[in-house]
C-alpha cells in the first residue's frame, strides 16, 4: 500500500513508521523537519504543515490511506486549540485529496469508565494532560460527524509505554480496558501493530477502537 504518515518522527509516529516499513509499504512521511529521518527503502520524507490544507491535500493525493499521529506537542500553550484545528485541517485535506481512508491515533481520555462518563472527566485525571486530552476528544467528536471518509480512530490503553512488539493484545470499543481492575497498558510498538492491521484489513470503519494487554 501507499501510505501517507503524518507525524512520523513523534513517539507514536516513529513506531507507525517502523511497522509500516517492516511490512514493505511505501510510506510518505509528512513532517516538519524531514532531515530528521535517515534515508530508507520505500520511504519518502517531505516537509509538511498540517494547517495548510491546500498544500497538504496535494501531498496526500494518490495515497491509499492517511495515518495521522498528529500531536501539537505537550509543551504547547494552546494545545487544545492546535489539536482541534490541526485535526480539522487533516480531515479537510484528506477529503480534498480524494483519499477515502483516514486512520487517526488519539488519546485514552475519551474512553468510557462508566455509562456517560469518560476517563478525562474522572477525579484524578492528570491536570498536565487534560488540555491535550480534551483536544483529542473534540477531534474524535468531529470524526463521528464525518460521513464521507472511511475513518478509524484508535485510542490506546490508559498507559502507553515503550516496550517490545508482541502482537498479542485485546481489542475493545469505546470503553477503557482494565486488567485486574486497573487501567490497562500497551506498548507503542503494539499500538502500531494494531493500526497497521486495521489499515490492511479494516474492521473498525467509522468507529473508534482501543487495545490493551
């Protein structure tokens, strides 16, 4: 497949890039600083600004799928606004490019911990992550209203960590996955496995899903 990957040098994006290349996909990495990526077979690194819809749509044109690991950065003061506006621009550019398949990695904050109650609204949710999590929740809500694209939104387990690629994990829907009554874990390498599996064999079109060990 020909895959456009947004945010390929980030924590999640780097894992997605590795998994996609290991599966012999042709990857266009759309990043702010393409010089950060070494040359590799099947990889084209291109400078991109997700907020420039016209330019981004041209860069996405001709791909089979767009994978977005977009994150403005946890140190950004207006991270919520940046998250929402960037996500909106990526959706618009994907549609303008004529690419039907958009897969987005978001956060765990919008997963449900009880009927009508999401993790982000729970007591004790870390304050330093709340604005970013709210941006990701709003991005998901935008996608839920999107009828033209064949979108998928992947929320990781509550704890997303470095770790080995095992290929062994549980999948879920909109509810936070627990293990022994505690929020679950997943390695970023296995999150990449799940998203590339979904890219190759869609099972959650116009749905959100999650995973954990």
